C-alpha cells in the first residue's frame, strides 16, 4: 500500500456539519473510511472539545493531532475567515506516527520539553524522519522547549523539527492544541514520524531590514528591556506609524526583529525573523518566543511583497530539486499569519499559492495552516521563525 493521503476542508459555520463535510472529503480522496493518523487545523470559532471529538469519532477513533490556527490552506484554498476546518487523513504501512503532549509552557517550557523527549525516546530509532511540533503561540519559549526535549530524548538520533505555533484568529488570547480526544491550552503536541520515506523541506521569509544595526543592551530570558541603552518600546516607536503605536496588534503583524543568521545558515538568508507578541508598558520591554542575549545585534524589519514572492519560487525549486522532480506523497505547509491577508489581496495570495503547488505537485494531497510562528530546520539547526513559510514534503 505504501502511504496514501486524503484532505478535506469545510467552512460550514456549525461544528458538526463542518466535521462531517471535511471527513467525507478526506475519506473520498483517501479511498477509505479508515486511516492510521489524522492531522487537523481549525478555527477557534468552533467549540473545540466537541469538534475534535466529532472529527475523531467520524474518522474511526484513530490517532489524531492538531491545533487551532489563523487559517487553513490546501489546493486553491487559503481561507482566513472565521470558520474553517482542515483535515488530512493518512493511511500507511510504511510510516509510523507516535503522539506526545505536554502542558505548562508558560512557566515550564524546559520541563515540558524534557517530558516530551522522554515519552518519544522509545519510538525514535534509526528510521525516525522528523517531528511535527504544534505549540501554544502565545506562551511557548521555543529555545527552552527544544533544549529540554534534547535532554529527554538522550539520543544521538537527530529528529528534525517542523510545525508551527497555534493561532486564534488574531484574538491573541487563547490557542488550542489537540491530541486524540484531548483539547488543551498552554501546551505542545508532538508527532514523531518514522519509516522508510524521504523528507524534503525548504524555509524562506520575505523581510527586509530597516535603519541601522541596534544592540540588545539589557535582557533576561526571552525579554528585551533595552536596545542601545534605551527602553525597547521607545526605540520601536521610531519605526511605527501612529496607528501601530496605538494598537500593538498592528505593530506585531508589521514590525519584526531580524537576528543575524549564523555562518552555516548563509545560504538561507542574512537574518532570522522574530515577532514581539507581548510588551510591558511599565518597563518598556518586549517579549519574544525565543531566548535573547545581551550584546546581540538586531535590526528592525518589515515584510516585502516582492521578496515573499521570490522566496516562494525558491521553495518550490528547492523541494523539486531535493525530490529529483518526482511528486511527493503529501505536503504540509506552515505559513505565517502575517503573510496572508495582512499583506496580499485575496487573488494575489491565491496566485502565489497556485504557483507553489503547481511547481511542487498539482495533484499532491496538501494541507497547511496559518500560524503565529513557524518551525523548520536551516541546515542542521532546528529554528523558530516568524513571517516565514516552512514547507515539508514526504516522498
């Protein structure tokens, strides 16, 4: 049998009808009512517990993982509306899926990572291909999480990380993670994927630096207190328009920080991009999803439509080259919520997606999600990204 995939999408406003429609589409494309694994992404507008249990029941109570997002992606669809559900059903006699979940990211990201590593360790062997990581987009400290996971795995086997941070339709309040019948918050779900398949991936952002180099002069953990000796917020205001100064949500989706990429990442880009999802008006500090170090140079950055489009072409060419021109069995897309309707008109967005899918595989089962942060390796380093597209193809 090998590996077969089926994808289903629904925009129905009622959770039960949405689950039925998406599952029936996925089963039809799969050619079977049964699968070995289900991946799902959904809007927070649905009652999360009911939706997840309904999807799993309709899918035959098979293994399930997923998260809430800011939109769903498949062939010809990049829906960022209020109601959306995307499902991929996978049936395989060559791939093995092992799911682990950990809660308490806000205060204990390292410990959660260590727990996940220990749970996954017995399943991670020489045939391990990668790990799909779906975490709370508002509370995760990626560096602490992955450091703990490395300790917990305690293995020489490398497990490349792919995935993204769960979203909540720009409410920036609560995101949800799914594992089988569980729906949780402040958590992370990991899916270890193993078997005799080939993985191909590519990562690219579309940001350009603004102004002069800045230096982090006061920081702790993932919080930046000062840039060039001034409160971080004071410096940022020089790069924000009046609307963005008043509305932090607008500032977050338009202005990012660029960190110089290491020498072994130079083929990727000059910068790794980070957003600042939280601020402290009292201290003038901003928080990032990753750790920062005093003395690190940074640049303010904004997205550039032309660079985004060029990056999409690069990803398509990169994936095609890695797979020697043969189509993959399925594709997973993790795309920044700040690269969708915040930047492009609807038709522009769909044209970019169509070009990418046509180049990689016009008939390949394809599921993606708009996220609050993306996870994908650059070289041999697992990296956290913002304003970035991470594409994973399995052949």
